C-alpha cells in the first residue's frame, strides 16, 4: 500500500496465497474520512491512475502513478492527498457551517475530542516549542488545547473563539467561512503561513483573509481606482507601488523613511493595486500638538539654509529629500511622515473630519490649476465609462498604428528601423558603464565622448556623425515591443474617464490634461480625421508621459527611460499630429545632463570597485603574514634548509 519496506521483526498483516503485506498502521487506515481541508465532501482511500500534473493538496509534491491516496468522494477532479498527509492531526471545526449564522462561534476538536480551555502553565510539557495553530505564536494566556498525548495542537482563546462565518467590507459580495487550511497567504497582509483562515467558497473565487486581519476596518475611496483601498497596518510583503512604481524588496540599502513605514500600506483586496504608505492617500494637512500651525503635505523638500542637508524638526534626524514631508511654510518647520504617524492615522480613520487625502504627485497639478479640491468638478464631468471601454472602440488600423507608429504603413520601414537601432546600439555600447576593473582602459572612451560645435555641424556637409549624434540616433530608432500600447497600464484602463473639453481621460490624469490645455492648448489640436477614441487614448498617453517627465528627477533618469520617452513622444506626435516639439527639443539638454550624471556614476562605480579590490588584497596580505608567522616547526626547518642551499647545486653535496 505505501511501498515502504517492512522491517524485520515488526508485526504486519499478510496474505499467504498472494504474498500481499501491509504495515499495521496501513491496514488500519479508514476507508472514508472527513478532512478540514475539504469540508464540503468526504475523502475516500483509493488507488488511482493519475496524470503527471497531480499533486498532493497539503505538501504539493507530485503523486506517483498507481499509489494509494485519499481523493474526494464526490470526484472533485483536483483534490488529492497522500495517505500520510491526510493523517496529520489537525484541529477540526465541528460545528455545522451550513446552518450557522454570521458570527456564530466555531467549535474545535482534535483527535476526535473537543479541545479543552486551559490556563497558561497547564499542559505545557508537550507545548513548549509548539506554536498556536491560528496565529503561529507561542502559548500565552488561556488556550484551547488537544489533550491527546504527544499532540502539540493548541489555539489561543482569542484564536479559538472566532466567528465561523462573517461578512467583511473588503470582500462584500460573498460571505467568508472560517476554515482549517494548509499554509496560505492572506490577501490583506500577505502573511504566508496562515493555517486558520477565512475563505470564500463561491465558485471561481479564491479570496482568503487571515484571522489577524478580520479587524481590518479602515477603507478609503480613492478616485483613481474602482475599488475601495484598505489600510493595512501590519504588512508582510514588499509591494510594487502604483504611485512611485518602485519596490524595495531587492534593494540592499532601504531608506530610513521606507523602513519605518514598511509595515503600513494601502491595498486593494479585489485586484493588484497597492500604495506604499509614504506614497498613498495621506491627509493634506495634519495638526501636530507641538506646533502652533497646521502642517501641509508637501512633495518638495526644504533646508533651512538652502544647503544640501535636510533635517526633520521633530526627531532632528536627517531626512531624504525624495520623500514627501509635512511642512509649515511660515515657520520653515519640516517633519518626517513616520514622525507624525499617530496624527496621520487619526485623520485617515476619521477622527479628524473633512480632511482631503492626496497620493504622491497629485499636488503638482492641483497647485498649477489653483484647485483646493477636485471632488465637485469631478462629479460634474465624470462618466460611467472606463478607459478600457474607450480603448475597445479603436479600430484595427488604429490599434496597429499605436503598436508601431512608424512602421504600420510599410513593413520595410519596420525592418529598417530595427536594423538601424541594432547598429547604433552596437556602436554606442562602448560607452556603457557596465564593465569590470579588468577593462579599465575602456573608461577613456566614455570620458572622451564628443559633441562638435553647432557651427561645425552645419557647415561640414560630408562628415561622420559625432558621438552625441550617434547617441540620438539610437533613441530615434528604438521601438518597444508593445509600442505605444505599453503605456496603457491596467491601473489606467480600470479607471472611469472624465470629459475634459472632448478628451475622455482617466480621473487621475484629468488635472494634468486641464493644465496642458490651459497652457498649451494649441499643441493638442491634432489632425481633423482623428476619431474621438483615438484622440482620447492619445491624450491619455501624453498625460502619462508628461506626468513621468515631471516626477522623475533628472539625476535618476536611465538610458532606458530616455529611449522610451523619446519613442512615446515622437510616436504620439506621428499618429495624432499633436505638436510636441517643446518636449522633444528639451532632449538635447537632458541628454547632456544625463551624460554628466553617468560620468559621475561611472567614476564612482569604478573607484568603489578598485578600492574594494585594494581592500581585498590588503586583507589577503595580512592573512599571508599571519600564515607565515605561524609556520609549523617542520616548515620552519624546511625554510632554514632552503637558505642553506640557496645558490647551490645538488652535486655540491658530494663534489
């Protein structure tokens, strides 16, 4: 049955006629069991032929062909468990979920016996190293314990008295049922080892909520997202933020501001949409008890003496200028967000009324438009349509145009652009910063980068391109695989659109388009034959590009950013007829600044590598001296022999 050897001397069951052997424990396995992992149906011990993709639900290891296992008695096609996994003792919820009402307390049993409530200190001999089945922490205070000998299962009183069925705001369409489970991830906090969890049993819904997140009750209605956002105060995951588009999961040195707010995040439970706490919807103003004036949420950093040093006036520690702060203009008072966390949470949770919440980058456009709040205006101009619905109105030729703005008319142009890009990329690769200290001579190629005087470029008709022009040509011929459609991220497609003078754009981008139309309206007239859908999609793309250009520090711009931004601007201009010269003309200056920053980074990187190599060699020299000074007596004697034979021949011993 289990295909394991029966050790000599062990009692077993066997058939004399067919020489069939069974371990005692295998022979006593029940044919039918009820299991916490599959409460809807019973499991039956069976021998089945399975395909190679079948895995045990508990351990997730592959199941062998023709082995005995427990399978769903109702023939659920995807539920199987190894015999050994099915027999692992687990707490069981004994009350009937079908007849229970919301908030009826669950009853637990283990080893077919009710779990008994015990005070701290009782029955600890086999629980000292155990963890609570619910919260995975050590025994503390009263707990429900299994009284079977050697069983470690217990549940803290708070974990063992949970409602069996709940309705929760983060998953309002369906009820959530308390279930004993294999380790799963909580949709809210991302904790990965939840074994007592609230699950949705509706077909096709895999929503799970850890027991520690049931008390989650702070939700925010953010205008740029279709679903409510939840404030999570104890997060276990490193998210990619939809505001700053960064993740700190693989960053070696995480900024202090991030570390001190890392457990907090704003999260959509219905789809993949997250904000770092630093970037998410924070109160536009807070009141700090030790400062007389309200503090305003600010995206720019101020130093008291216009130096490059920035300090927090609450903790008096240095602060990173790239993160938002709370600031008093009158007193020049600046504070870290994490230093005001208590005041911020009070405002978000509604203890401070009528406070507007702002995410990262919203302030710039509202200030330019001199709007205190966009809420009223959004209601007047809002639409029930989403950007995805607008995109679906594009014709097939329009989609092809957005996919390849320069090659959709003539396939040979696409081939020419691809070959040209590869050639310029190959030539410019000599200026790439990547490299090791072994090819140190390559550095001079980067530092000898040339750009000829503009008058020489005009009058030298027959000449080779200079380095700068070759660099520009690489940008000019770059085409990303998804073309302009790469800009239409799902976070924009899900948003409802707003009508801004005939352009239908996502709510969060409406302030940007209003600013562009107010300052440079003639630039966005475009061709007369533009369809309404194409006009709206193209203006949305332009807003996304302009927003990125306005919110990316020139010092942080990468070559990949330059390639993509140049393509997006020239591509939008090509398909719409928008006049985007003012943005394209700025590339010369930004490219020069980029090369300057690259030179600084290149020098710093190589210098650090060389200094690290020198330090490694120095440490090895120190080790060498230690090894030679600690030479064994035998080797010391060998060294003396070597000194005696120095500059002598072997034959000198005899002649």
